[in-house]
């Protein structure tokens, strides 16, 4: 949960959440479900905007943290493909940074379609690991290490398919927006860089020596204020 909190408390994460609320375009009093709500930042903010919010996550620890953050909201421990909600009961549906974890987005999107009322709004999205950019003196090695990062998630490039998946499920007026976060603070990314390099070694894409050399360069860049990562996140909005 501390990890999720750290991510959600970054300025870029707050801007991304705000962009998702603008895309939802819901009025006060509307009923909205935030699926994969994690530690409940979005649930708390949407509740603060006067919406009736339901947070859903399969992790009971996440739900406990979210309940503390948003005591006025309702929560369920459940998976995205089996929501404990009535048909056509929601005005809004939000699921951000979920789809890279799923083997198949279609059952989750079909479930969103079931619980939204006709005319209701959906916003889904997250990071597509296929277009992360990291500056380095060895770009080829960096590309291979980013493949290591991709190998750590079930569907690292799922987010680019969401427009297609929403259209297949019958959603209308599908729009895609890109929110780009520029990170120059090495410490915000250090853990992910180490995990990516280690995964690339474990996949036998590079040697441990390559990984250590690359990590040392990134740490040096951090010390000299030369670290740069660019992380685009897609938000896909539509109408039921
Ligand atoms: C990276 S966090 C994202 C949390 C939050 N949406 C955010 O943007 O910060 C992913 C969340 O998805 C939840 N999750 C994983 N599999 C899920 C599933 N099948 N259905 C719903 N949530 C799921 C995890 O428990 C975790 O809280």
C-alpha cells in the first residue's frame, strides 16, 4: 500500500486522476464505480466532488486503506469481471492502471457495459509499457531492459487495445487522450529501474554486468540531475 500511495501522491498522478474525472464528466449526485481502486485516492476525490462512489478491488488490504481514506464511500472486495452491482445501475465507470494486470481485457469491459446505464460514461486507461522513454548513453541496452520491465506484467501493452475493446463491446464516441509524465527525480523511479534490469537478467536478455553498469549510469545521472524518464499514460473515454 505504501508503494501505491507513493505513486498516487506524485504530482503527475494527481493530474492524471483529474484528467480522468474531466473525461467522466459526471454531475454531483451521479453514481460512479472506481474499479481497481487501490488505496482509494480517486474514490476520496470523487466523493469530495459530490458523487456517490463505490470502490472495488480484490485486495482486502487495499480496500481497508481506501475505507480509511474515503469513509463516506461504499466498497466491495471483488474482481473487475464479476462486479457485485446491478445491471445499468451506474452513471460512471472508472478503471485506471488495471489492464496491464489482466490476461484479457474483454470480460472486464463487458462487465463495465453491463453495470453502466445507457448514456453512462466510462474511462479506462493506464500506462502502456511499450512506450516508456528513458535517457541513457546506451539506448539499445535501455530498450532491452525496458523489455525486462514488460516481462514483469501479464499484458504490458494492453492499454493500446482499449479503444478497440470498447468499440467491440458496443461503447460509443470513444476518445483517446495521452497524459505524459516527465520524471527527472531518479529516486522516484529507482525501484522500477532495478526491477526492470533484474527481470532482463532473469530472462537472459542481458548479463548481470550489463545490468549493473546500466543501473550505475542511471544512479550517476540522478546524482548529477541528468535523469530523464517520460511515461505516457492513455485514458480512453466513451459513452454506453
Ligand atoms: C497499480 S494498482 C492501481 C490502483 C489505482 N487504480 C491507481 O490508479 O492507482 C492496481 C490495482 O488493481 C487491483 N487489481 C488487480 N487485479 C484486479 C482485478 N482483476 N480486478 C480489479 N482490481 C484488480 C490491485 O489489487 C491493485 O489495487
